[in-house]
């Protein structure tokens, strides 16, 4: 057998077998290829032709193909339908699909919110295929991620808008053609404006989480937005990213400025968790092949991240809504200069984003988590978890489990629920896995049941001056 020695180690391809599969053997002074490797490499190169844009029917077939290939770790479900009755499909990855397991965090990726920003859609389809294939290949990192996380992937929130954009294609697509849904409504300007209420509560020491929706919110939003809001309410998501195009930067809340708009001027709008959001944005930026460089698409963003309002103020956006109405921390990922990139660029974009997509999911496993239980070890849902010095609380889910993203450090953490005594603990968070800390709440004496509730529960209704949450 002819053996060819090479001085440089072969670079590992994404489609090669798992690292445990031997592909390259060492010889003195170099390495040599196993006999079957050239054919395999040829297959890898040919695989680049598999990258293509997916119309709605193609996308549905691709998602069901992943489910058929990995039926025991996936589930496909629809959260609702678009204006033109296309399903908003989600592909779930879990070792127990369809079931929330206590202490297992829920994560989501949402793509193609703007119909003509299509790279996120294609990346999430490819990411789904990657998770399935790597799990089957025995990739320990991916297997652990799926065993320990419930991952929800929605490749397209705006399938109608995509079809409008796709009819023109990459070469002729205009900057706005297909951006909105079929009614030309921008879905990222279509969520209830909770920022106005939050900024009012900041001045009045009011509620700091799970802000209520206006009574008529369901009549104010599009079907796609309505379906996604219901989805958020039905799952205790902890972390999320919303994939866009038109720039290359990781954008974090708040998107809406606290100050009145002044032409040519922007202001930074920090959340109570600003340091965490900056860290989350950098987790994606630095794992991305070039986002962290800063210079992209003619713009410069230091470290490849930006506060939304500091870039430009945006009202009724989805990432702010996640933070203000649910337990979920969401950032917006702008992933390509070209909103509708040609198919030839998709392999490069996938390689540039692959590690970042995995690394960002892993961020859900930092901070603290645990159970909130009563004297009889029964779970307490909707208990408030507050961190001293951070004016944003989270709540326990229906199973009594809570998740609080935090940077490494030592914190005073308090759990409270109506009818129970308050419990506080000092918790140290490390740089690795989330610290497990359970709270056991005792029933409050009857005469104290109606005592003043925790500050996060006050001012539950809209102030009269804020009944109209911005122009519609």
C-alpha cells in the first residue's frame, strides 16, 4: 500500500465522523491518510452542494427528515399559523422530547423573523441536522447538551414574508421586500410596548418583572406574534437568541431608549442585567469566526457587540419583550451583511457560526438553579427569586424549579411566595456549571399572610398615564 507522509496535520471537517473515529495515522516525521479517507473527503466537498435555500415545503421536509433520523431525541410541533396559514414549526431536541424535566433549562432559537433575512433560517436548519448527526456519532459535547437541555429551534417565524422575498431571490431582493409578514407588518415592531411601563415603574419603585399585557393585546398583534407570545407563556424559557441579517453584531437589550428621540443621537439603555447581557453577547461574538473583529459591513462595533438603543432605538421589539414579560434573556444576532446571501456563501457562513451556535446554548447552564419547595417537599410555582443589587426578579416554573443567569461571584438570593415566609441565602456562583441551591419555604402564620409583598409584586396594573403604550 502506498503511504504518503505529510508534515501538517489535516484539518478536521465538520462532516467527518466523530473525534473518536480514527481518520489520520501518524508516521515518523508526519502523518499519513488511511486508504478510505480521500473518498470520504470527496464526499465532504460534495456535501457543500447540500447547502441551499429552503422554500416553505423544503424547510418542512428538512425538519421532518431530521426527526425521522433522530426520532428518540426530537419532536416537531407547531406553535400556530401565519396569516397565510403556514405552520410556525419548532424542532425540539431533548432526551425526553415533549416533557419539561425539573432543573433542565429550556432554550430557544428563532430565525427569519424578517422574511427577507434568511441566513438565520438556513443556519438553524443546518444546526438541527448537525445536532442529530453529532449525537448519533457519539460527540460527547453534543450528547451532554441534549441530555441536559431542552432545545427549541424555530427556523422561520415569518414563513409568509420569506416566500415574498424568495420569489425575487438573492440577486434581486430589495432591502424591504418580504421583511414584514404578508400584511407588510414588521414583526419586530409588533409586540406590546412593555418598555414604557418598565421605565415608569423604575421611577415609582414598581414591579420589575413579568409585566402585564394590556387587555386588548391580542387584537393589536399579528397572528405570528400572537403565536410566539403564547409559546413564550407556555414554556419557561431561560435563554434565547433571535437571528437576523443586514449587519454582523450581537445586539442586547434594551432596544428602546429611555430618552426622547433626538435626531442623530443615541443613548445606551441598560437593563438591570447589563453585565450578563454583555457577557452573553460576547459569548457568541468571540465564538464566531469574525464577528468579534468589530469591522463588518462598513460598521464598527467594539468586540462585535452593541446595546440595542445605543445603536438605534426600537420600540415593540421581541428581545425586550422576552426580558420584561417572561423569565427569558434574549439577544438579537445580526449574522450577515447580505440579507439574502447567495447559496454559494452558505457553507462559509455555517462554518463561521457553527461553534457560536453551540457555545451560546451552553450559556444557559451558568448562574444558579434549584427547586422552591414547601414543608412537604411540594413544588411552589411562581415564587419570586430576587438577587440583592439586581432590580430584576425571575419566578419558579410550574414544577417549582427556577433558573437565574448570573456571572461568577457571591450573591444574596431571596425566594418569596404569597402565604409563605421569605427565605434568603448566600450563594456563590462559579465559572462552570450552574450552582444548585434549593429553597424551602414555610407557611406564614395566618396573621402575617396579608403582610406587604415583595417589591417585585407591586403595581400590577397599568398606570392611567400609560394605558396607551406608544403609537400603534
